[in-house]
């Protein structure tokens, strides 16, 4: 993908996952190393000092043996909290928030009462907010639905998602609002009146923990996917193309039929029937912009099982069939899937442009797709509507490795 020169990107990755970004041609900054630099330490210390100086509650809470932490003692507190944060302003903010509300009180000059990680802070906040298992169970459906959503939902969407899995009496609106308000601070309200979890670290804490950490308050995100899928199919059907793609994602993630026994048909067929019953046009969903630009192979497979046409024309490239678009863009897994479901013959020309999939793949420089199409029966002699064979397109674009492959199959210009 080619980005314009004016487009700048800031991409973050955790230290233990640096391998996934190793191939990206970005200038790299290591926050673990920056922790020892004066600039970052000064920013952290300035923020902590600002919070202390502007909050009488924090100032009165950080006391050791009855004396306020001032002068050198205050400096030690600032240095200690900055070191614990490991460069995370979020850690410092949440820790100072707990001190300001009176939930953390310094008892010794070693400040051992302070949490040492974000996970400890989240656990402490949840223990304070939900002292009993029953109180937490009341908000679990809200959190799981927000976790599973592909985009932020408004309060009504969350409400109906929560009620979608109710097998007895549905939750009333007033009761929902009461439970929803208990999550204030954990769900951030956006300008469009939708809600999202306030930070990615919090999302991660709700879904996974290390073996040596407490597993209390963990959530099964599949429940949220099931809630949203049931809501969409019951209240919003028939679904347009984009909504159908979203439903397919949630149906696959929920996998409601996974543990069902003695089913009359395979689970994947039941999933396909579910999507087919709720969608207005399966083929339109298959070739929707989002799926055409970045194909979701698993969802596409579900749509094809449900009855979408593998020969559907994409709105991209003035109606080019999806098979040709995949050949031109290099979507090898998607092209293979379409061929598996009986897409049009690989030597057929695009009606609008007169190009064969092999010609498109060769001109675009996608060697693996060229080889795949040849194995599937595409011929090097299958010319486009202007009589130009695939080899000519590869020569014009300078894809010499593809020229070698086509010449090996008897291709000519």
C-alpha cells in the first residue's frame, strides 16, 4: 500500500510484541529506554507535582506517621511513583485518582501500598466498585457487549444487546440505566453519544491475564458477540451489506452451536442459514467496499455458504467481477475461496474491461496468484478483448519473474 508523503502515522506496540512490527519501515522509539532520559522523567515528575499541588485531598492523603509529605519526602514520593509507572501516564493518573478519592493512604516512607501495574489498579477499582459477585454479574452483559462490538454503540443498542440473550424477564430501561451508571469512568462517552471502553489496556485486562495474576472479573467475549448477533438478526433485519458483514463476524465469533449435540445439520450450515435469513442481499455483502478492499476470508466463506454468488461484480473498478479484483489486488486466499465455490472460468474476460484474471494478476505483479491461476487451468494464450496476452502486461510493467513463469508455460507476446 502506498501512502502519500503528507500522511504521518504513529503506531504503538508493546515491548513483548515488537516482532510484529519488525518489518515496518518506521523510525522507532523505545519507551523502555526513554524511561532513563531526563525529558521523560521531567514530564512524569511535573505531572505528579501538578496533581499534588492542585489537590488538597492528595496532599492530605500522602502522609507518613502523621506528617505531610513535603520537601525531600515529597520528592521521594514523586520519584518513586514515576519509577513505578515505567513511562505510563495512565498508571500515574489512575494511581493519583485512587489517592485523591481516599482509597490509597501512605502508611510508610517506602510507599508499599502503591500498586505496581495497571492490572493491579484495574483489579482494585473493580473490587471497590463491585464488592460482591452478584453486583458484577449485573454489569457483565454490558461489558461483554461493548467488548465484542466492532464499533462504539449508543445506549439503546447496548440495552437491546443486553436483552437479546435474556431467557426470562427482559431488563427494564430504568434498571438498565442504573446498572449502566455504575460503569461510569470505565465506559467513555463519545461526541456522537456512543460509548467505548476508556482504554485498550482495560479492554485487554477484561479478556486475558497472565498465569500469575488474579483471574477475577475475566469476561468471555463470545457472550457479547452472541448478544449483538441476536440483536441484529431480531431487531434490524433485513440487514444491508455492511450490517451483513458485521453479523457474519459476530456469528462466527459467538459460535453458539459449538457445543450442541445431535444437531440435524453441521454447525457451519446453521450459521449460514442464520446469516441468510437476516440479510437483504448476501452477494452485495460479499462485494461491499470493506470486504473488497480488505477481504475477511472467514466471513466471506460464511456468506458463500449462505448463498452469495462467487461471480458477483464489485463496485470497485467499475463493476469488475470479484475474481478479477482479487487477482488485480493480490488477494490470494480470497481468490482461492472464490474458485473453490465455482467462480466463473479463469479464462473468462471481464465484460467491461475485457481482461482475464491471469492478465490482471500478471500486470499487477502478483506471482503467487499467477501460479495459482495457471494450476487452476488458466492459459497463457487467453488474451484480453484487445488481443493482448498476459505476458505482454507483465513485460510492460517490468515484472520479469512473472515473465519467466509465463514463458515457461509457452506464453508469447
